[in-house]
């Protein structure tokens, strides 16, 4: 049995309401499969679907015709068919991408067509987990996401199924004997899983997880960062589709009516100090929100941002912010202080935050550091806008259209995840242009311009390009970090262990 450890552990596993990275790595790969998958080279491949379809423009929209692999079965032996896909569409919240679908029509037992109201080139990212209609159709849809089924899904399509679930402690999985059905011709993951059992184990802290890894009690450790090391384990790091950044709430009362102040504070973000200090130069500086791995959309003409303390001080002087006896500036009797929020439990983030606060203090501003759990940070702080600045990483999908939900002005919560409340006609135009065509060259041009426009704004300051840190036992074979989708459990059916 292979043990996977995580220090951010979900309590339930509904694929359409994923509770965070740990939920994705457990749900979307080990328990449920989607229409398509993404390999480590960021290429799509057919998973439940027989192949990657080609969209067909229809008027202002497009159709995407899929065919499922013949012979696929749920873990209880029932066939996986088009009815399951249509059911999944019916119960999926109309979030980014799904809101572009006008309907799904069945064209055969295994065939169906997804109709899009407009061109949507990132269609391959949708439907990462198909749900069993025969098991869930009788559940009240208003309560589907809280149904007891999700605490230990009893009918699954992935390589493993739940044998035991102890909330907040562990989940034991056993091989799904029906997983290999219909997969003989699939180019990837075409066989039943090699492992008989898989254990997901929860740890209270990252340090406890690392100690277990060092002791040999854990074979794979999830949710590690660039500062983590574990003696005796195999470390594989690959560029990730995510970037560490500082988000500035454009509606914060501290600077809402003082744009020069906000510009000065963005100039004083100590990018260089973070990379040289807490990060110890283990990852490259980020130039913007698109990873160099997406080379067709990446703007290689841009240079990373650097701290500009002299320029920041000059702007603050010109804006009437006067240094006080302790070095912190004030204006009209108001002290220059603001909050910087981030995730609790990460020594690297805490060190980064302290470095950023020290840089702002040199410019004459006081940053008050506040830390929250993932649920609190994203649900109770960022979404309602109860913060000034935030330090976290954006995990991007394998298509830059994912930026629509985080940067377009129409996606301020609750409509999306534009936590900065960014509003830029230039960004909006590039985001719309990037999803308005299937021509990759034209899309790439739009996204390259987007990165140039992004750098002119005060919505975010990119720090560094994150790495996907894969830490595993030397006895585990075929473990291959994947920067896309739910991550490093993407090929769990291929894993095997010696000894």
C-alpha cells in the first residue's frame, strides 16, 4: 500500500464543488475521471472520451461532439454513457466556461454534442469529473453538494474506490476492478491500477508531514513548496502553471481615492528580496500571470518587476505622506498602514510576508500581517473584499482563458474570483479577444498584449513562477509530477512500489 500525505485535507469530495487542491488530487484522478486529461507536456488526451474532439463553429457559437470509449463501467458494473455526461451538465453550477454552454444533446448511447453559445477555445478544461446518474439522480439537487455520498463516494469511475473514510484523518482506497474496462486502446493509463490499496493521510501541519516522510511513513507528500526538503526522499521539481503574487484590493479605503499612494506601494514590493531571501533563488522571477510553459501565449519581451524604493519614496513625498519619528508616514493625521493577508501554516509564506513588510517599512508604510486557513482566506476575506493586500499563488489551468475569472472586470465576487476588483478596459478587451477565436496565433497575440497591459496596472505584482514540487519515496515507481489540472496524482494507476 502507498501512503499519500497532505496537510490541507478536505472533509468531503464533490467534484463540482472542489474544496481545494487536496480535494482535486483525490477526486479528479483517484476517484473520478473526466472527458479529457492533460499530460505533463500540457497536451490534452482522451480519458473517458475516445479522443480530443475538434470544435465546429456554428453561427456565433460552436459545437463539440464527443464519443465515450466503449466498454467503460462504473465501479458497481453499470455502464458509463452519455446520460451520465448530460446529468453532470445538469447539476454543475454555471461557473466559468459552463456558463458558455447552451445545452448538451445525446446523439447515441456513447455520443453527445455540447453546444456553446459563443466560441470557447478552452472547452477541454470542462467536465474534469463525470458523475454517476444512476446513483445520484434521486438526490434533491438543491442538496446534492452536501449529500452523504460525498463523504465516501460509493460509485466511482477512477482507478480506486473508497474502502474506509475517517473525516480529517485518512481515507483508504482500494483498486477499482472495473477501471480497466474499455481502456485497452487508450494511449495513457490504459490498464487497471498496479497498486491494490492507496491511503490518503491527513497531517495537522506541514512539518508533521515532512517528519513522516523522513521516517518513511509516507510515500508521497502533497502541497509542498520551494523551501521544503526531505532527507531520503526523491525530489522532482518542474515549472508549475502558477505564480506567487501580491494582490492589491482596488477598493481598499486606504488608497481607493489616492491612486498615487497605491502606485508607490506597488513600486515598493520587494520582489528581489523575496527571491533572494525566503525563496533562496529556487524559482525564477515571474513577469506576469502566464507561465513560460504556455510558450504560444507567453510574452518573452517583458522583464520581471524589481523593487524601486527610491521611486516609491519620491511618489509618497509628492503625495504628501510625511515620515514620522518611527519612519512610518502620515498624511492629514492618518498613519500609512494596511493589512497583508496570507495563508496560515506555511513558513515560506510567513517569511515572504515579513520580507515584503520590511520593504514597505523602508518606504514608510506599515503592513500588518494576518494569516488565515484556506477556507477563511478565500471564502471569508478575499471574496467579500475585507482586506487591503494579499499574498498567495494563482494556480492557472492549461489554457490562459483561466485568467478571465481572475482579471476580467465582470468577475468580481460573487461572479468570479477577481479578488483585486481589477477594472481595466484594456485587460477586458484582451481577455475577450483571447476567447473569441479558435485560431491559436490570434489568441497568443491577445494574451501577449494582456501581459503588457497587466504590468501597467496596480492590481497585482508578480513575484515568482512557482515550481511543482514532487516529493516521493525512492521505492515508488512511475511517479511523474504534472503541472496541469489536479496535479501529481494524474497517473496514479501507473504507480507501483518495490519492497
